[in-house]
């Protein structure tokens, strides 16, 4: 077999070899790529464009028939169409990072989605899911081995900031392939280049600005905005479809979902809120006097253990809820996971249901799809079924929703609304 123009040249210098990796990836030259990856990183980047081999493999994958309008694919082209997928798999098996950014601020998944290469996009979403699940498991092992607990505060202050309402997704480097012969490669997270994202201690000590259509913190981060009203209304109607239910909401914010819950005349309506400015606002708006409302001041991590305590009187029933909603700000995804693994199981009635604001990774579609699958896997492992309702989100930037807000925390076109129940 004659070598092609992307075959490695032993006499070339490292810079030339780097270009050869990108060139071999873009041409889906698997033989040359396998040789090059023995001595070169699968995540090497072009210094001018920032493109990685994954970007190159995807950019070179648009089939010619799409350009000339021909929809017929012959057998030879069908064989060729397998090469981009095999190239992406090979790169991932060799440690390529699923969400590396190029100079256009696109991950490989962003590029695949923009080009309509949905098969490659799905491969990258699956790679992201594997990477994030692995990182979360490694985090768990690290916690088990941490006897002195000195890192707890550090994690809370700057941990995995992928929870609901975190305003910008921070890429987590690392990926694996599910082939059992493939080595597992995990890279440390890339620190954000800009200002650090808000964390809960900073948020709880920050003065808030209340406007008719939004709540902002001192740094102009959007805490909650009125464009979410449709999402909250639908969530409330699904969680509490009848009157007289026992309801628990964690995170009052603007009071959007609690107002909808109140319209159902609940039997009891417990609200947990930690921010002092929100609590002051709740007093001003009369929430403390509303029928059936019980307000718990403090962080949910401190309040929920008290709600789980057995009744002092044996004749009293334990506190259970028919509907639970979770919507906090500036907490990592691990906080949500702790919530449903450790607390929902003891607070939700057997036939009850619960939900959460599904805003993880919502600054780009590929990250949103990854985290939606990650939470679905974790819910299943914790014993919950989840039913998703797709809700269209309007063009928020075009409507000027982000004017005066530091960062847009929602950039995807659709919201996946979760309703969770115990497995039957």
C-alpha cells in the first residue's frame, strides 16, 4: 500500500507532526492517525484556530452530496461515511477532550450540531456523559478517602459549578471510551479564564436587587428572571395537579412557582429559603401569613435533616410531601445529587413526585444534553423514574432579556422539564 499525503514522516519536526495529526484527522486517515497518536496528543490544538483533531475530524465529515443537493449515497460513499465516526471514536479512545474550545468558542459537539452531523454529535454527547460520570465517581472516592475533611470548604467555594442557575458552563476535561481495552484518561478541569463563577457563600452574603422582571446579585448575575414564568407554571401544574396537597419548595427566589403552588390551595406549603434579602422580601409580601405556609429560614442542607427527624410523639405521622421542587442558585450538580439521594427518599410520599430546575450546562446545547443524560443516569441509580417534557424557550437574547445581566445563563432553544417519581 502506498503511503498517502497524511502519513507521518519520521524526519519531520514536532510542529509538522502536530499539523499531521490534524490533517490525518480531517481526512479520516485511520492508519496514519493510529501511528501519530502513539507519540502525539489526541487533544493537540492548531495555534491559530484552536482546532483539535476532533474539530478537524468533524469539519472534514460533511459529505459531498450535501453540497450539490444529491441525496443518494452509493455503497462506496456508505463505506466512507463510517470513517468520520471511526475517527472520532479513535480520538476519544486516545484521550481526546470532548468539550475543548476552538477560537470560535465551539466545542467539537457544537461544530457537529451546527453542521448537522447528528451521528457524530451523539458520539460526543455520549463521550461527555462517560467523562462526567467518571469524574463524579472519582470525586466520590476522594471524599471517602478524605479523613480530615479539610477540603470540604474549598470544594463548596469552587467545586463543580454545573448546578441549576450556574451562569456559565466550565469545561471539564477528560473522556473515556466504553471499550474495555481502552485506557481511562482523565485530565484536571481547565480553570475559567474570566472571573470565577458565583458560589453559594458569596451569593448568600451578596446584597440583591429586586426588579419586576428579575433578581440580580451585587455582580449583576441573574438569580431568577420573569422569562422563566412559563416553565414554572407548567412545572407547578404537573407537580400539583390537584388541590389539598402537601408541598415542599426549596428556593423561593421571585416566588414564581410558590405563587402557582398557592393557587392550588395546598394542605401545607413548606418553603426553604436561605438568602436574608429574599426572606425580607417574603415578609414584605405577606408570605409568612399565607394559609398553610411554613417558612424555614436557612440552607436546605441544615433544614432538611430536621424535617427528617421522627416525630416526638409516637401518635404523629412523619412529615411527607406529595410534591417537592428544588431550585437553588450557585450550587454544584453534586448538591442536587445529594438532595435526591439522601433527602427526597425520606420526604416524598410513595405516590408523590418531585422536580428541579434543569439548567445544568445550559450555556451550550452539547453540555445541556450531556448533563441531562448524566442526571437521568443518577436518578435511575437512586431509584427514580424521570419523565421529560420538552418546552420551547424563546430567543432570549433577541428579546433583550440579558441586558444588564453579567452572563446569560440560558443559551439553548429548548427546556427539558423533569418530573420524577419512585420506580414501581
